[in-house]
C-alpha cells in the first residue's frame, strides 16, 4: 500500500512543499529513504521506529520505502520525522487514510514518541496553505502567524493517532503572555540602556540621532574608553517599532535560524546583532554545507548590525558587506543550491584609530607608521565610502563626566526620529537612506547656496559619485529632523559634510 503525506522543508528563509510517499510491501524487512535526503532525514529510520514502538504502535516487518518528492530537490532537517511516521501508519493499515486527508504534518520525533519543535514553523506553514497543518505544541503559535492555514497541535505520536481517529480532542497552543509585544520605541524597560547615560559626546549623540532617523550607516573611531560601544548599544532604542510587513519578515528569519521569539511570536522591535570579530564569512553573510542558514547580516534585518573593534575583523568578512549594504539583500550560492536572504540593516562600526588605540598622539601612541597603515588598510576605501556618517569620538573630559546638566533621554530623541521617519514615508520610502537618486529633484532639492557647496566638494575630489548621493540623503535627514520639509539648505549640507568626515583626518593614518 502507498500513502502520500504533505509536508515542507526549509530552503534558506523560504520553504517548499514536499510529498512524503511511503510504500510498504512484502519482502525482507528494511527501510529506505530516497529523494536526496540529508543525514538527518536518513537517520529518521531509527527515530520513527523507536517512536512508533514507544507509543504502543506496531512497526511493519516488511519492506518500507520512503520517497521525498520532488526527487531532484535536496531535503534536510528532522521535521520530516512526523510525516514519515504518519505515512508508515497509513501505508501499513494502522491509520485510516481518510483521517489524514487534506492534512500536512511537520515535526521531529523523540525516541519516546514525543513531538519536538522544528526551526521555521511560520515559514513551513506559509508553504502549506490550503492544508490543515499538524505541528508539535511548541511550534503551534509560530505556525499560526503565517495566516490562512488551520494549525493543529499534538504533544506526541500516540496522542496524534487518537486525535486523528476522533478519540481525543486537539491540543490548544499555549496563549501569549501579557508582555508579548515588548518595549516600544524610546523605552528602556527591556534593556535599561538610555541615551541620557552618555555624558558629553555632543557630536556622537547627534550622529546617532541622524543615523536612526535616516537609516544611515555610521562609523565611530576613537581611543578605548571613549564610549563607542556605549553609544552604539543605545541606537536600537531610538528606532520605531517595525512595520507589520517587516516584522513578519524578521520573524521568519529568526524562526528559520531557531532563535527564541517574543511571547506572541512576532518580532516587533528592531533586532541588534553584535558578532565577535572572529566571525567567519559564512557566519556573517549566511550559507552552510547541509542547509542554507541566515547569517548575521540577515539576523540584523530591520535593525542594527554592530561591529565592535571593526579593525580586527577579517578584510574578507568586511568586504562581503559591500553588496548587501547597497542592495539590502545577499545572494548566497553553494554547490547544493542558492538562495537570497533579506539583509537591510543599519551598520554601526566602532574601531580604534590604530592598533594601540591612541591614534598617533605624541608620547602615547606606540605604533609605527607602517603598523598604522596596515591597520587602516583592513577597511577598504569602497567599504568606507558606504558609511554615510564617520566621526571621531574622543574621551569625555572631567567637566562632562562630573557635570550635572540635564541630558536628553532616549525617549525625547526617539520622538524626533519618529517625526523624521514619517516624512520619509510620505516620500514613498521607509527611510531617507533608501531615496532613489533619480528622485532627488523632487525629494531632496538643493537651494542655490547648497548646490554651490556640493559642487566645490565634488570638484575638489572630496566626494565620489556615491558620496555625492549619500550626502544629499544625509542632508535631507538633517532637514527633516529640524522640521524643514522644503529644499535642502546650505546649513543642512554643511552638517552632512561634518558628519561624513574625510577618512585621513578621521583615522589619522594617511588612508585618504
């Protein structure tokens, strides 16, 4: 007898339907899986057999052949355990075929018959619309986020057989806790990080505000102890909640990566990722040998990617960021296949001006000129050109640290950021960093004096073609923060140029 059970497998941050065909025939007892399974799927034989016996169900002492269709697509993960087990029960006559008609199954089996959650239930459910979907109890809430699919939950294989036979009611997924939505923009309840904790650093605080308002990438360069990390970790608090479409996209990415989700399953706050400087290129951009896993840049989609000690990252890893920074996505190609991951994030880099950190200060810096040159070359000129904001962060003085003057809080600055972002949405983009250059005449027109200033910068070679576009977007954000929706004026361009310092002055290394 043959049974065909619908299921799905992950491919990157997407999923594709799979039909699990099980054939039970006379012959020497055996179990074979065909259809390009990976090691986890091939090992399902032992998990499925033990789960059936532990649940009081019989294992057919005949030849069992499992085909995963389409046969030309590689399948991976333990989520096919449950459909294989159900297929064996139907094909061996243990379960009525009508009981599983129109029903898809996804789940991993424990040896005791328990059902365990799988990665990416919301993505898998989206690929199985039109079916009822049975998943483990721990995956039901996430699967329900896909919408337009009836999700049912079961705690174990034995309970599932009784539920399908009508002898037991379906399990109800646990409800979302009251605090599921998390802290909103400007709130410090979740992290305890407030911009008011930063003393001094007037220019750096302004740089964060402009970065948050326009989605601009920012590079902070300064000696150890100047507050670069302290500033960067407070940037997510300035950002508004994710738009509904982006929230679902971020949730899909985190679900596929197996990361814990908020109480209601939907990621509403911009994520913050801070990988170690020893991260590999694959871990940064995504990929893998057995399955395509999203990398750090995709896990930061919709939020902030913070690279602390950026000068210590491998140049190969840093240069791999150039294409995603421009396109907002990364295309990963491997011998087993290719996929595209979303990767639209705000990049924040922090680095010392030289290996010892003192940046050439007389009597303090211990680095030779050659050492400073080598250190600076770890960041290529094309990558540095993609930073809209690049500023020097010096150690705060005693007056700043001991002063009692009031400092603006995260909530206050977040209010201005939200207003600037609403103006960008009115232009048809979520943030000004995504303004198309062809629309600058309408969205970021320059007045006469601003045109003259920008022209001088271009003629002197200070601005590249890419830098010219980025300065216009940056100046548009500066104007929006001031509540000025008209043409970009000279003072807006001057501030944009100040925030986009020349690299040689910034690093003090002759890099420019």
